[in-house]
C-alpha cells in the first residue's frame, strides 16, 4: 500500500474569540497569519500551522501543543502580559533554570513552554 501524499500538518484549537486568539499567538509566539475566513484562521509558528477554529466555548482544554523557547520564565511573563495564564510559576529543577511552564491562552487552550535541555 502506498502512503498518502501529505501536504501539510495542522493542529486545530478552538476559540470563542478568533481575533483575540490570533492576536495572542501573533504577539506572544510570533505567529504569522497564513489564511483567514469566517470559520478558520491559520497561523504559522516556527514552520508549524496552528488552525484556530471559531465557535469554541472558552473551556479549559489540554491541546498537547509545546513551544520551545530560550527562556521559559520570560515566555511565561509574555503569556501573562498578553492575557494568558501560567497558573504555576516555572520552577528550577535539579539546580538548573526552569525548563517547563504550563500555560493557558486567552481561549482556555492549555499548552507548554519548554527550554531545550542538554
């Protein structure tokens, strides 16, 4: 059997307010608008496509998304400044600077910020 010819991989999240979500991902994570219609907004973040689907309910939802950043403390501060949340301050581990921040965007989508280790 021949595998499918995959053109792109996209990860879809839900948003009660697509414009607010777009602003969050552009301002905090450097996302670039790829396309937009009344139902879907696609942004490129570090070469990956995140698709924001309108009609979300703003409920807390684990996404599985992880964004690697140079400094999770500064990243968490940027998330909070943009209206997101990081319920627990990033903590040092084994004498190293924090490498993980659990965050929530403006629409209730949970994601992680991580720092490259080793």
